[in-house]
RNA sequence: GGCGCAUUCGUCUAGUGGUUAGGACGCAAGGUUCUCAACCUUGAAACAGGGGUUCAAUUCCCCUAUGCGCUACCA
């Protein structure tokens, strides 16, 4: 039987970082064993589900490069089948109608209400004391026929336990005492989550369910449904959660944009880098390697390598430099500087286009220059945004001068105001615009002015790029070319007092 | 309240009944350098606590603590 896994988000927001990792692991697992990776949108909660969320999630998945197999399944489209399943169980006596009026949680905190109710019961087991569990079929049918509203509950047996062998957490057992007669169908006819999931997973012939650990205890309920339906449950693998610093839940409400996949895309992350980072959050191949191309991830992925404890996504909301996990940023920088240049170029092109710095020549006559320049400047960049930010001076005459750079590298040495234009004149007569002659000329110039070559270099860098930091000055001369270099050396803009 | 799951440097993690408990990010120092990165070298940094079992426990068992999850006619 071929392996079939699914990623099943509910469209109530953008693609969350934890969901993204669940999708990743499902994807890697499927590709590793040569199975199918399916997508199901769990849009049964119509009040909260939006088309926009669905779109955003799909966008996120696409960005990450997880292509799904087969058609996307929308859970809402299967409500009829879910209802039929509940009715079938009712017919077979494996479920019953509960005519208890629907309770109204109102504005009360749901968690508090649960605890309150449990405390009232003081540890007594009240799982099977529903008064409608054992009423006669006749009475049940009659009340239903009279139009009395009811929910359908699964009839969980008195004695016994469910068990399953989780691929991550090992053998899990749960006594029936701990499981209430769960509602399958609401009194308004809508199926509940546990029923819907089981029905859809059966329908989609899912063989392995890989999902967040928050479903670990619910799995027992789902197994009961599988059994009632006469189906064999799939294999389960539960994933540890990704938490915020301090061990708290990572939520969009509290932590905002940082949990959204689109944030990373828009911040200039490479999907490959983020994917790599995500893969190592809760999974390890058991070796010291950390950089994995997608093909390698697929090849090495195994459920055995999944951790059992939750991971913290480490960031500091109060520190701009640490707006997201340091290691994620490191991965991105590492990818930017080590990717084969031809793989990086399309991303830079896109960035320059969106920053209005793009010129068609970069793809034509100046293609070689473009590749060389990107290669030169990428080494100290962290995100794709840097190509249009710090890298602006390489692609445009319209760039800003960093005030600190001007102070430190130009104004602190007032002589440079005369020297640099003078250097420009010298350069004018240089025919061979390559490293050695350039270096010779500049160092001779410095010697002549009785100053350190660094003073000239740093001053020139500030004038030519607007920054105090950047590639070797000679390399900047080379890449900018004679004309622009001379022009900028003579420019007075930066000196503007 | 009940039930479940977890706990190795700040973070991500490797690992084992006997190890100097390893790596990565970050941090610090030094080297290199026209600056900043990169790179190289070095450093600080961890087995939650208490009981067992054992010749030996970070590793196995129990308890406690802490965190997380579930406990809903939410998903």
C-alpha cells in the first residue's frame, strides 16, 4: 500500500510557523518513502474560516516549495458524508441521540468552565451517566420524529482502553474511563472535528497521520471512531510543539507577524534557508551536518529523528536585531553567501525589481557584470532585502550616505575633500582598470600624501557606496567601473555640510 | 480538578550504564584585513531536584518541581 499523508490546516489565518513545520515533515516523509502528500483544508468552522486564509496558506506552502499531490480536499464539502457516518453509527447502536439541551458557554472562559465542572465532579467518573445513553430505540426515534433537537454521541464501552503506538511518543494507552461519550454530530447537524477528521482520513486513504502533539490525547477518541466505523486506524506520529521564549504558546495574537510564513518571505528570506531552519526544529539526522538541500532532507528524513520535547523559537521582540530566531537569520545569510550564484540570481532580480532598481541590461549585455557584482556583495548580507538596501549604490546613483560613515571616514580627515577628487584625476589616466594597477596607484597616492592607505580606501568607500562597510575598495572600483568611480570621487554631495 | 507528554549549555540539538558530555547559533577574546563581514584559533556556557537499582547513572525506575497539551454540541 502506498503511503499517503496529508497536511490539514484550518483556514483561520496565515500559515503559522508550527503548521509550516508540520507541512514540512509530512512532505519530507511522503517524498522519502515515495508516497503522496495531500492537502486538506479544514474549513468546517465557517464562522472563522476565510478564503483569504486559504489563499495565504497555499501561498506559504508554495513559497516553501511543498507541492501537493492530487486535488485539494475542502472539508466543508464532505459534511454530508460525515453526517451519514454518524447516522450509520446511530443505526448500528454504536452511537445515541442526546436530547440534553445544548449548554451555552456564553462569555465564560472555556478553560475555566472545564476546570470548574471537573472540580465539581471531584474526580468521580461521570463519563457514562448520560440519561439518554440507554433509552429505547423507540423512544429515541419518537422524540427525534417529534422534532426535539439532539446531538449524536459515540457510545464508548464501559470497560477497556484504547492504545496506539505513536511513531514519536511510543505506546499510548488511555482507559475508557477517561474518555467521555464524545459528540459526533451537533444538534444543528454539523459534524464535529474528531468525526470529520476520521471520515476524511478514511476517505482519502491516509496511511500516516503526522500532526502536532496537541492532538495526542484526542487520538484516542479518533481511534474509537475508527473502530466503531470498522476501519483500521492509520499510523500516528505526533510532533513536538514550537513555543515562544519562556515556553509559552506561539500565537499570532501575542507574537504577531513573527509567526507568519509570509513575514519571512517578505523580509527577504530564502525559502530553502527557512526550510532548513524549520527542519532542524524538532528533528535531527543524528549527525553534525546542519546545512541540507531539500533533496538531502528528503533522503535523510525519518520519524525516528523527531524529538519529543517542545522547541523554543527564540527571538526578542524588544531587540530589533533579534526580531526573529538568530539561527534562522544565520541560515539565511549562509544560504545567500554559499548558494551557487545562478541559484541566487533570480531572487536578487526579483528583489531589485520590487525596489525599482532593476535594469534590463543586467539580464543582457551586463549579465556577467551583474553576476559578479552580486557575488561580490552577497558575502555580508543577511536577507535579500540587503541587495536593495546596503547594496543600492551598486545599482543606482541615487543612494544615501550613512552619516556615521561620512563622519568617520570623510570629515574626520578633511584633506580627503581635496585628495579624493585628485585621486579621481589620477585614475582618469589609468588605462588598465584591474586590481593590481588600481592598488598600486592608490597606495602610491597614499604614500605621496603621507597617509595610510586605509584612510584613502575608507574615504573612497564612503563616497562611492555611502557606507563605512563593504567589500575591498579595489573590488568596488572594479565593479563600479572607471566612469562611475571617478564621478563619485568628484561628487561633493557627501561633503554637504 | 483529572489524564497525558516532556525536561542536556541562553537557543537548536548529539550522545552514552563507565565520555575531558560533542556540534551549531548567539556571546567573548585573539588572528587576518583598507572597513565590515567571511574565515581561522581560543574561551565562557548544560545533563531540573530528590530518592532508588547498580561496582558505576546524565543514561534505567520512582517521587517532586516546572513547562506544555487535552479535558467543548471549538478546530
